[in-house]
C-alpha cells in the first residue's frame, strides 16, 4: 500500500516474476497508490471503491466480470504492449471503462529482433556458437556456410509499423524488399524504403529468400503459412515469425466473438504458422531454416519436435523486451491513466467501432 491520498491503481504485484517491473515501482508510486491483488482480495470492501485504474503488466492482473463488479470507481484498464488478447473488450466497455495500450513502444525493438533473427538464421550463428564452444571440436570445418543477406530478397508479410521499420533496416543491408499487406502503402512510403507491393501472397513466397511475418494475428491470418505456402517457398528460403498478438485499436465489434478465442488461449501469434507443417518442412529441407519469436503454446512442450531441429532458432517472445521499450510502456500507461482521471483525451485509447 502506498500514499493513501493518491488515486488507487490495482497491480498484480510489486515484485516477482508476475509483478510489475521493480525498476518502475518508484516512478509509479509518485502518481498512484499501488494496490496489489493480494491486498485487494484481502480487503475488497475497503479497497474496491478506491481503485480507479487497473495497470496490466505481462497480462496480469486478469480482468474478469467479478473484478469489474468489485471496482465501482474504475475509469480505465491500461495494458502494456500492443496485444489485447487477455482482455474481454466488450465486457470492459459494458462497465463504461476505457482501455488503453502501448502499441508504439513495441515497434522498434521488435523490428530489431526481427533483423537479429534473420541474420542469426542466415549465418547459422547459434550453430556456430555451439560448434565453437563444444569440448569435442578439434577443427573448424571449411564447408560451414550460411546464406548471404546483402542483396537477397526479403518478403515482409504485414507492412504496419513493425513491418515498415524492418524494411528500413533491411534497406541498409541492400536487400530487395517486397511486401504483402491488407492495404497498400503510399507510393512515397514505398519509395523511401525501396519496397515493391505484392498483391498476391503466393508471388511473395515464391520470390523471397527470407520471409518475415510481421502481421498481427486475427481469425483471418491464423494458419497463414501452412503446408501449401511452405511448398511455394524456395528450398533455400528462411522463415522468420515475429507476429504479435492482435492489436485491436480500431476493432470491429463483430470480431469480439473471435477475440474470445484468444482469451481462451486458442488464438496466439504462434498460430500464424502451422507448426506441424513447419516441422515437416524443416525436417525434409523443404525450406532452409526458420526463426521464431512466437510459438504455440509458449513455452513449447519439452518433447516438441521443433526443439530437436538444428535448422531453427527459438526465442521466448522477447520482441519488445528491452529496458528502454519497457520504460516507454510504463510512461505511456501513466500518461493514459492520468488523462482518464482528468477527463482528457486518452493517448493510445483502444477504440471499438
């Protein structure tokens, strides 16, 4: 419990793996009386009316109907990150409560990771490290080779904020850039990064040396890359998946039933790719390699066949996991919460059509 005179904000915890960032706690306490879930559950009657905001970090605390009924003064649910799969937006809206997230904080670090995965997979960095440190290595093989990135063709699926930042980075590597997107970018935006629009996804898959998934997961994009699509790719191609949770900044109300699939755990950015088909494609060398920041589920079961393959790199959903990005998320959330308390326009408010 913090300063009782400050507005109450509900958080999961102040420390531990499921709490807020400990480095952020003092900054938050300057503005809010932080109330942990444990304190709230032990004293609902007294603390419930004092809580004006829920501060979600790492998908916690969970916002249920029972919780919303217990918070009569609640004005806003502020959630870190771009994805909102952990929230029932319709339910929150039915209580007259606003929702805000932090979509802009994730774009640059996620694009950085996308390029890191592309480079690591292309040049077999992880395999090379294991070879270099192995106690069994006596000589370095002269035929240990990867794929060249400079001059290669990068196909970006999803040319939103993250996809465009990937294109900016790829241009510095003199890559040829093609992209597929629901909506074509403006001509001047294409020219700025040298990107060519592919109206048909098949054309992109057939022409790309690297295929980068930077699209949000929706019911329409689930299973976007399956057995058929993998067969269209070059045998030397590398697939990278940095797809994110659904960003519902202007979500159609009619999509809410589908979002319910996400809340039940059935929809996740790892499902952009048919993982069974990917396992087969990697085992049979239908494609050269893959690098995934998202899988389904997370983490994968320890006996999952993807974990046995040498031609894959897996990272633990760390697209936005930098100190700088996480601090920006916290500052964005504070700004949105304070705006809601003052009746001002809320930055990054999630608007439902």
